[in-house]
C-alpha cells in the first residue's frame, strides 16, 4: 500500500489529535469507535479495531512479551475485558 501525505495534525497538551473529517469519512471512522494505536520504529499507526486479525495481534504480542518479560496471562485477561467493554 502506497503512503500518501494527506494532512498535518497537531498534538494537544493532553496528547490528543484530530483525524481530519475527510479521512474519517473515507475510512468510515465513526464517533466513539475504537482505534488501535500501533508503533513501528519511529511511526505511529492507527488501525480500526475490527480490521486486525487475531494472528496479527499474536505475532506482535509474542515478540514484545519475550523482549519485555510481560505476563501473557494478565495481558490476555486485559484484552478480553477490553473486547467485552467495546461491544
């Protein structure tokens, strides 16, 4: 997928950004919808929550848990709780 500069946004003092209206409309991002915030090297990526597969999540989690000695069971419990709240 080819990257395209669409707009420049400013981060508020609370760490918030505004996704431009035309992008929200084009991608179908609705008020209250949850987005995943991912980081890759020096990039910040936003992805609609329902568009990421469990396999993609597992791949990302596996590497980070080994690097950072994360409690996988606790992480899974938190993910399940988040998914239940987002319905």
